[in-house]
């Protein structure tokens, strides 16, 4: 995995998000980049590499990673109630519900891209652009 790829995602993201969302906190590793607002890093936007059924995937979207399923569902509930609105911005690609491949309390609104080339800086820019779309569509609804 490439930490440089995920650092490029974060760097490019600052240029794509609305100025009111540029004050994010972030963390980049060799397998993901997480971006959050405020003091709760368990509720974050993420670009991460995954493997499912032998395929390399890049997941992009919003995650709620509280161990308590009810708490995670409570965070996701306003987004599900506003789904018609954010779907107009994000389209049909996002899936909302349980986290991919993990049982327990984690929830998500995200999509996957198959066979993303993490050596391609253009892919990092595209992922940052899409993540900015998620932030623009979901964050206003999270903030009420």
C-alpha cells in the first residue's frame, strides 16, 4: 500500500472542499486517509484500500465506527432520512448500511472503485474530488 497516495488524497482534498470545510483533521496511513470535523474521529470521511473476493478496491465515503451499533445507527439516521437530497448530489453509487466486511456497530455511506491504481497521482486527485463531494453532500446534513 502507498502512504504517499493517501497523503496526496488529503493534500488534493483541501483544494476541492468548500472553504468552510477546510478546517478538517486528518490521518493518512499506508491503507487509508481519514478526515473528520470536530472532536469525534470515529465519525469520519475516508478513502481506503480494501480487498474483496481477490479484487483490489478503493472505498470512498463516510464511516461511523462506534463499537455500539445503536450509537452508530443514531449518527447515520439523519443521513438516511435525507437520502433523497444527497443522492441528487452523489448519485446511485453510494451504499448506506453496515460497514463492508465487519460485523458489529460500524456503519457507512460509501462506494467502491474496482482496480484503482494507487501508483497513479491522478487517481488520488479523483478520489479526493469524490471525497469532497461526499463532504459537501453529507456534512451539511450532519450539522443540521
